[in-house]
C-alpha cells in the first residue's frame, strides 16, 4: 500500500475542489483575474501547436533544400514527441522545486533558444539538435501550463479553464500554417528558416509576461507560505470566506489539519513515496479502473491518427490530388482554422452537456469522417482520371475529422484525467497519461509515411478508423460521467470497469 501521509506531488496539481460545506454556484460569474491568469499560462501551450503546425509545411522546403529522405522527415517530425516526453518528466520535478510560474518562464526561454538553433541550422544534425532543445522546452510548457491552469481555476469553471491549453495548442497550429504560407514566397533557404525561427519571438515575450502572474496557491501551501496562498485565493475567488474554506480544504486534502501553520507543513513534506507501487503494482479496483481509463483515453486519442493529419496535411492533400504548393498550404490553413473554431466551441460545452456525451459524439463523428476519407483516397489512388468530386470529398472529410476531434476528443483528455485520479495519485497518474500520449504521437508521426507506402494512404485511414471505433466502444463501456460531481463523488464512480452506472445512479440520488 502507498504511504498514508500527505502526497506533496499530488496536491500540487489538484484542480480546484468543491468543499463539502461550501458549494460554488454553477451560475457564479467568471472571476476575471483567474481567467486572465489561466489564459496567460495557457498561451505557453501555443508554442507546442506552433511547432507542430509550422513543421508540417516547413518539411516540404527542408526536404528540397537539404536533400533528405522521407525517413529523415518522419524522424524530424515525430521525434519532437520523444523529446517532449523527456522534458515533461523533468518539468514535474522542476515545478515542484521552483514553482509553476518560474517553470513556465524557463520553458519559454528554452523554446526561444531551440527556435533560434533551428532557424540558424546549416545541416540535418544541427537541425535535429535545435529540435531536441525545442522539444525539452515544449515538454516543460506542456506540463507546467496545465498544472498552473488547473491549480488557479475556480471549481465552477474547472472544465472551461482547464481546456484552454488545448485551445492555445490549436491556435498555435493555425498560426504555424499561416506563417508557412506567408514565408513560402521567400527564397528556399530563407523561408523555412524563418518559419522555424519565428517561434523565438512569442516565447521570449511570454517568458517575461508570466512573471506578472501570482504563484499557484497549492504550491504556496506546500511551501508553508499560507499568507501568500490566501491572498492568491482571495484574488481568484469571489469572497474571502470562499478563499478561507478552499485554503482549509487544500490543507485537509494534503493531510494537514485546518489550524496547521506553515512551519507544520514544511516539516511534514513527503515525496509521494509508494505512489507508483499503488498505481501499477498493487492498485485497488478503483485505482485500476482509473489507470485503465487514463491509458485508454490517451492511447485512443493518438491512435485515431490526429498527429498524422496535423503534421502531414500538405502530403495528404497532395495524395488527394492537390499539386500546387499554394493549394496545399491554403488547404492546411483551413484545417487549422476548423480545429481552432471547434475547440473553442468545446470549451463552452464541457461544463454544460458533460464530458461523456461530448466525447462519444466526437469519436462517432471521427469514425464516420475517417471511413469516408479512406474510401475517397482509395478511389483516387485506384483511378487513372482526376476525380474532382473525390478530391472535394477528401478535403471536406479532413476538415470534418479535425472538427469532430477538436470538439471532444482533443480537450477531453486533459480535463477528464485531471478529475478522476485520487488526490494522492494525481501527479504521477497524469504524468503516466502524458507519457502514453507522447509515445503514441511519436509512433504515429514517425511511421505514417512508411506505413502508407506499404498499405496505401486509404489503408492507413481505414486503420485509424478501426482504432477510433474500438475507442468509442471502450469509452461507452468504461468511462463514467464526471460533470457536476464533487471530487469525492468522482472517486466513488470507479471500481467496476463496466459496471460503474450503478454507482453513478447512487451519486445522482444523493445529489438530489
């Protein structure tokens, strides 16, 4: 069994909780300061999106300029996820040591350096080194931005604000697509370097901007800085009474009494010993259910092929019959635009219609669009004539796929996983989820070109559709609804992998 003492790592990323004697009204207005902090922190995630988006177009020009192979292109695109995984693992420890705010600033500085290295690279090895530095920074950003946003968000707007990093990732992808088109008019050796190097500008600006944000109240509590934590809570919540109750709840969730002092907390710090043992070696039925849901939702998110569509959009459109560079880049911009618009819609729906309904609707639409895309690409591949209707259908289905993904599957992984882990296991559990996500993203990105050469481009998307269909069944059977539940009620939903509905009905009756 895991240690019974307080788990420092876990409490640091605990989303805003609903205390038993003080329910936050669902109709309470959004706290503007908390909103501003969440947006500013989430903007760091935009740099991950920008790197993904800009590389999708830059690889066309890099391949021509450096005379590299398709295998080298696959590695260049997909290896970011591997480096990002390394960065995210290190970022967790750094964030615990120096705080969320300084970790976000450090992430931006690292990304700035990496962007400049890629922009000034003269050969493939130099470019890969810049990619490595950027990936480490992106890993820092991916973890620290989500942690800070979850910790600063009031309970009443938890789903809305914790989905903002996904909004910023998609906005960054769109920005990368747009700059691809803008810089494509420049000389070959200059255009792609500006595409990659331009990421240094927003990153250095954000590095200084985030220092204006307050530190996470949960991190401050665990450092024994209770007065500072209370000030932050009073600023991000509507009343001082609410702030005091939440401060007490944070201390209680960490295993400290309400009347403890900062010295008491500092003297009782632990390091989450035994957590991995409880997660993986000796899990309770409830923890096992949570782990399966975490691995499943992250696995199926990436196995649906979204990384391939986002990273290789120009090549997919080329296979569909669009031959001009301008045409491919403009079609790619449409992909980024649709993805961004629909993830914004998702932020408004998460706290209204629920996680489960949105997720199942999203994945169902993804399956249908992937099947139709695979069919149309197969028809084009087999036909000797140019089929305009099939080309248009391909474009529409790519846009439909990213739209369905963005409205549910995209933002849902971060929001859902931040809610379902028990407090003592949340930090390590989320790290495990990020690891699965990044590994799968890297596998898809680094094998897509080789795979479609073996089984055709249509065959690849039939494969992605199959994974998405299995994912829909998994989500329907195994994932409980968490909207409107307190964190204590959410823990009670898990334990029976496909029999969770009985527990859900009980919590529904209690809430009534």
